[in-house]
C-alpha cells in the first residue's frame, strides 16, 4: 500500500461517523453470516470509556437472543442486533485492536462470529491513531506504551461497569490484534516495547513502508468531524493491564513486531498464534513476520494465509464501495476476501474457544 493512498482510505472511513444508528442496509446487500448453526445472535452497543481529556469510542459485541438485521455502517455492512439485551451468564472477553489509522469496525466479521459463539468482544477506536486523528504518532516512543494502555483501560472499564462486569469472566480474557494492533496485544502478553529497535531498522532500510507510516499526518480524514484539538493523553508509568488481570490468549494477524524487544514474548509463546499475510505490502514479511518467527519457539503456531495481502484481514466493504474504498478493499487478482473472512472467523472462534472456553453460570 502506497502512502499516497492513506488519505483516500481515511476519507472512506470518515463516513462511519454517526452511522451506528443508521437505517437498515438494502435487503440485497451481501452480509457475511456463518452457515454453521450458532448458539446465539450478535448484539452490539457503543461505550464511551473515559480516557485522558476525552474518551475511547468502543464497540461491544455480545451474545443475545434478539434478531440480527443488516446495518450499513459506512463502507461496512454489519449483521447485528443493535442495543439488544445481553444474555445472562459469564462470558469470556476478547479485545480487538485495529491497525494504525483504522476503525473499531475493521474486524466486525470476527467480532460478530465471536459473539455468536458466546463471547463478549470489545473493540476500541484507538485515540490518536485512527482514521480521524493520528496525533499519537507525534509522541514518539510514547506511542508504543500508549496503544497497549488504551486496551487495558477498556478492559478495566468493562470490569467496573455495572452492566458488563456481571457478564464477564475476568479470568478468561484474550486479545486479537491486526498490524499495529498485533503489536498492542503482544505487549499485553508480556512483550516489552523497544523504541530504539524500530528507529534503527528504519535508518538501515529504505524499502519498508512501515517506516513511512510513522508520519502522524498520513491518513487523517480532513472532514468536519476531525477533533479541533487532539486528545491530551494521560502520562503514566503504570502497567497497561489492571492489577490481577492477564491475557490468556492472543491471535496476531499480520502484526507489527519490530518495536518489541527480542525474547520478551518467550514466556507467553504457548498462548500465542500468528497468521501472516503471504503478500504483505505494508509490513514486508522479511522484516516483520520473519522477525517474529525468530523471536518465538518453533512450537508456536505461525502460518501465512495463502493469497492474502495486508488488508485482507480487514472486513470486506459493501460491493458498491469496492471501487471507492481504495486499498482498504483491494485484494490480489482472484482472491475472494469474503470467503477468506468466513474462514478467518471460523478459525478465530476455534482458537478462542480452545483457549478461553464458553459461557459459565
């Protein structure tokens, strides 16, 4: 993905603003729904988590018995029951971290599948690193600690919220991260940030697009909803996760790993699974996937998804958006993203069911 494409991606994602109460999608619009019988339907609510001088815009998916309907949310079509009642029981929690300049809807297909399988899912819009505002990139090394801390704050808020705390089993929490989100989740698993490492890498090589993506002005949507003043981020040396909370499992897809100190993920390796993009044009495998392979023991499940590019892990856009959404929606010739996303959702559910289990009384 060329850096010049980022403003176009951001402009498309800008249409997500305010659409959670949008009208139902056209009945003819394709929606990714598993053909396999599932025990629940997917509900979805929005949660504003206080943070710094603002809040973290967080989407929460969860098991419900309410009927799902297709909803047009910007370029995406979600299949959810908006605002439906949460079923009783204590469910595992999975937090999802999107990539740089992304959205909390980027991985809605996987989130919906997890909710239908009996899990609560929380996906924050990372403050300072989303399609509207990438000011966090200007903080330098603080970026590497701030992103994981935002995930931890969302977990903490859910475990303190009177609606969600009774529904979440705090001993069964996992994380799913794509691209920079993979880095963020890896830190919650014990990886230690190493700002000097990515800096040295970008001084040594000239062909890694990830180095250009460190520009905070790249990919920001110039529409009217861009915050006039970027959020003031809290200054803290506290651990990213709340006291007593650990992540039991992490699924990393096309992850950014160079900012992680070598060897610091070893202790968590048996709880990690990695799926890379075979043709990753954003985080070239020779620099990123192979680096992680060297960091983790041979027993850690790692594989490259055949035919995939970096953006294949983002949920598909509606067909009428295909030609307007830029590289976010573009795949290699002959690649079927909808079919891949169904497969990925099935694999995601299977991974977290193995690691976290299902509902408990």
